[in-house]
C-alpha cells in the first residue's frame, strides 16, 4: 500500500482537491496501437490529461506539458494524454507541430472521456499511486511555470526511507 | 490655408477634428461583454458558415451539418474572480427578442434526439457535445468555461440575460448579466456541402 503524502502540499491556483474516489477505468491505445492501462501504473503518480486539437486552451497548454515532462522524470509523474474523439490525421498533424515529443492515447469514440466526466477540455486529473483521484486542474495553465512544478515534485516525492541509525 | 473660412471657424474645425482623432484613438467600447460583480461574460454569435466550416474541419458528415446550418450559435465564455462558487446553468438564462419575448434555446436533449435519429457517429456526437456549454457547472474561483449555446434564429437583435446563482448551496446573491444587441446571421447558403458524402 502506498502512502499518500500530498496532504500537506499547498494546492496552487486552478487546482481543486478531489475526494480520493477511485479513478475510472482507462485502457486505450496510441496511434501505433500500443495499449496503456491505468491499472498497470499503480505505484506511481499519473496525470490523465484530456484534450482536443480544436480546443484553444488545449493548444496553448500542450507545449507546457512537453516542458513538464523534462522537469519531472516519468518515474515521478507519468503523463497520459487522452485525445477526445479525433482522428489519427488530426492528432498527428497537431502534435507533430506543437509537442512532437509527446505521445497520446486515442479515445476514438469519446466514451472514455465521458466516463471520466472532465469539467471541460482541457482537463487534467492527478491520480495517486493507489489509483485514486487527488486533484483536478480547472482549465489550462502553464505547467512548466511555478508553482506547478514545485507542487508536482512535492506530491510525487517518494516516501523517505530511514537508514540504519536514523531516527524513525 | 482655407482663406474662405473665418478665423473662428478654423479654430472650431480644428477642435472638431481633434475630437474625432481622440475618439479614433480610444479603444473601442467593449461589445458583447458583461462585466460586474466579479464576473466577466462574453457572448459572440457565429455565422452558419463559420460553424459549418468548423464542424466540416472535424470531419462531420453532411447529415450532421444540415441541422447545424439552420440554428443560431452563440459562443459564450466566462470567468469569475469571486471567492465563492458561481453556478453556470444555461437553462436559467433568458434569450429575449426585441419585444421581450423568450426565444427557445436548444439544449443537449434536443441535439441528442437529433443525433440519435440520424444515428450520428459517436465520435462526432462527443465532439459536438464538448463544444457546447455545460448544462450545469459549479464554477470555482478563477475557473474558466466556454462553449456554445444554440437557439432558433430570431429575426432581429436579441438579448442574453444570464442568471447565476452563487454559493455552494446556491443561496448567495444572484448575479444577472445582460448582453444586448446580439444578432444571428442569415442561414447558410453554402451548397457545396450537399455534394459531400
């Protein structure tokens, strides 16, 4: 059982704490057919980010997610992009220009997005290592600018391991 | 210069010109915007061609474009800087024609019936849904929201009277924002889409 360590973190503007309800199922493939299942990512923090190419704030936010990936190692925070109901052509053309280092899962009929009930697009859910919803980002933002990287580092910090001779 | 104009007349003319220049330098008055009580609301009508082009670009089939081309789309965006919750509930909003008569908003139920009848593809139904304003949302401080509402096109200018409950239990003071002089544009005359598959 992982320990949820984020209770003391100060929640930055635009993020809303959630009640810790289990995250809905998410099993989708990317454009190459590789399947990702959220259940397989237990034990680490995951950001599930819903987006679409037609959504203005999504277009603005996407490059900042690419920058965030460089600031936080995947082992600390795995970012899962989920494109809502668009085609490979639309997504490929967009990501290739705006955030070529990022990959996205494809919710081709939009039904997974519907199950997650985001408040709009874009929406980012922060899922803790136990698979529970801990935070929801309201609308878009620059994830690579403080206070967001500091907040994400804080909540994803691994539990301290006490070595021999150290106080418990 | 202008010897035919008396000195006084020339001065008055220069004053008038200066006023015109100053007016031109002023930023245009905000149109289609309500701002007050910690809330900013924008509303902008879209032409049928704009909307058909948008959804065509998303790969919508001609059958779905047909009803889209016959309604009035109003793109609404808002953000509030209040400390409490503001409730977005378009079903409580009023759309009024020049005589004060209520206009019919076409909500999600309407569109769901239309798409169901024509067995519209799930992906396009989802996209259309995400481009509409939510039917109910407890907007948190600073939370932005945007999307379309649709209505039967009125013949003349109309007014959006947006009512917002406030507070977590909706018992706070109500906010009413009015945006007048909205005009829906004529029905699309683009025939090219009729030949689309």
